[in-house]
C-alpha cells in the first residue's frame, strides 16, 4: 500500500506538468506590442511605400498598372502565405530543403503564446507574411511597361508558393543554409537576392520594351516612396530581432547608418560620373543601403554598417549606370541592379564584418574567414534556385495567358489598356 501511495503522489504531481508548462508561456506585452508595430511597418513598406516608389519611377501612362502590381501582389501573397507558404517555410524540415507543406495549412494548429518569443504564435505568421508579400511585389519592377496583368497574377501566385517559402526555410526554418551557419538577419538572400534574380530572369524572358529609357513621371513620388520604405524598414530589420532588445537597437541604428552612407556614396558616384546629383539617384542609394544592411543588421557594429552601405551602393550604382547598358537587358526599374547587386554585396560583407559582440557570430575581420565562404554558398544557392524556378513559372504563365501586351497596347500605355483608367484624368 505504501508503494502504491508513493506512485499515486508521483502521478498527481506529473498531472500538473502541462499546467506548469502552459503557465510558463506568459505573454510578453512589450515584445508583442513591438512585433505588432514591426509587422505594420513592413506592410507600410509595400502599400504604399513600394507602390509609390515604383509608380513614380515608371512612365505616366503606366503608373496605375505599376501601383496595381504591388497592391495585388500583397493581396495574393497574403492568401498563399496563410494557405501553404508559412507551412513550407516553417513546418517540420524535409530533407533540409522545405518545411512540411500540410503542417500549418491555413494556420492550422497555430495558437497560444510562443514560449521562445513571448508573443502569440499567430503573430509570427503575420510578421513573416509581410516579408513574403514585399519580396514578390519587388519583382514587378523588372516587368513593368510590357507584362499582361493576368500573367503577373499567375506569376505572383506560383512564385509565392514555389520560390519564396523554400528559400525562407533554407535560412530561417532549419534548412541547409541554416545548418551551415549562414547569416541573414532580415532577408539579404531570402528577400533581395531572391527578388533581384527573379526580376533579371523575367526581364530577359519578357524582352525589352519598345522604349527602354527610364523617364520617371513623378520624382517627388519617388522620394516619398523611398522615405516610406526607409521608415518601414525599421520594422523589417529591427523587427527581425523578434524582441524589443539590444539586438533590435543595433539593427535600427545600423539600418540608419548604412542607409545614410549608401545615399551619400550613390550621390557622389553619380555626381562624379554624370556631373549632377539627382533626387532619383539619392533615393536609389537609400534603397541600396537598406538592401545591403538587411542581412547584416543584427550582426555588425555601426562602423561596419558604414562600410556595408557605402560599398554596396557603389556596386549597385555602376550595375545600374554601366553594366545594364553594356549587357543590354531591360530591368525596367532596376530590381536586379539595386536589390540583386546590393543584396549580394551585403550578404557577402556580412561574412566580413560580423562582430561577435553584436550578434554572437564572427566574420572575417574577427578571425572567421570561413564565414565568407558560407555566405557565398548561400548567395549561389539562391541565385540558382530563384533563377531556374522563376524561368519555369514565367513559361507556365506564358502558356496560360501569354506574357506581353500587344505592341499597340504598350505604346498607348497599360493604365488604359489593362485597367481602363488614367492617373491624370481632368
């Protein structure tokens, strides 16, 4: 009887363990408030930030079509992410390549407080949704002025399921790049290289517009869009700390410093090259700096961020000003030149300047030369996967609806021919 009595007491004690575990996952209201704010800031980056930035850069006859591409991408990807994208990115690992695609279908089974972060598990679905939406929307800048709106819709659906989530899993969901120790704080490979390469491949397949000159219809709109993107990027980078902590502060400060250095580096590069510093150029430098610091934001110190931003901006400027013209591809709004090139440079420089005192990981300058090779592996893997799968998706869209508008429609403008409206009705 004594032995049974002891086991009875043990059983009663164990019956309380779930309650103790549940009790330990308490809501951290400060972190929850910050992550809600960060999510909203990244939404603001896409609608209206990116839409206005791209809309101002394009011709007046295409401005509404360009804005619509960003808006509809956000709407489509919000649904595909909830349906299956989050599960592919963050479900249980399958062969170090992707997550279990059925595990979290339509956020199935995601509830309660995440014990690791202190905020509701559904908030992670929301925060990561904003990354998926803007990445897909970014690609549209390479396609503007000649792509059928129906083809863009098909592209956005397929790309947001087949391309973005697996790459996110590689880096953030426990995939092979994560296992290798690749550093990508907020999306250098996942977002910017991924989108930049997709834009380049799509532009090559679509072919050139009849008139490839970049004639922004509204420069103040470009500057406004760039400013909104800079503001929203604090949610993008500082939010990726997933807490209101010192790493988030480093990420916010580094984002400010790197972007400032990049804006000046682009401005002076353009000034020396063409004789005049333009507002479009300064705005482009801002975006290049934001892109470059994204993978490094929580890993480098503020001095390192100066080098990351400035070096990436110079590379991106010459990619836009010289390499595009020399190679003859029509990357309409320079998605590859800015996001692709600055993303590649930023990802590699993360392996150079990573400071263990900031994010716990050492780069080349702190005795870990191997980190640069790991970063390069991540860059190459993303380029190959995004490039090949993007080409396949575009050919599928071509079979289903055709890719390009008619030549007469391109000359008239996509606002009227695709949407039946004009931005400048009297």
